[in-house]
C-alpha cells in the first residue's frame, strides 16, 4: 500500500467517525460519504486539497505527519 492510499483510507475512516460523532459540523448527510470522499480523493490526487477540517487534522495526527501542506504532500508523494 502506498502512502497516498494509506492517507486516503485513514482520512475516509476518520471523516466517517467524525461525521457520526458531530453531524452538525457537516452540510451533507452521512449517506453522501462516498460522493464526498470521491471529490476529496480527486483533490488529494491533483494537489488542490484543503487541510482545514478536523478529519484532515486527525489524519495527520494518526499518521504522524506535520499538519502542513508541505508535509502532507511529501507524505503522499507524487501521483
């Protein structure tokens, strides 16, 4: 498994858990998780992602990555 795949899987798990715990923080229902993850995975792949969410922050913590764009990009590597 690549670091990019690991990042996406970790993010997906933590996003789902955070949404279940705090649904009021999200403008979309949990039933749209797959659609949201599809869009987020595309932004991760093309380097246009926003790291400004609790799930993204928790992903970095879980993977022991600094919470900076440079550290995240270094971890996930080139596509």
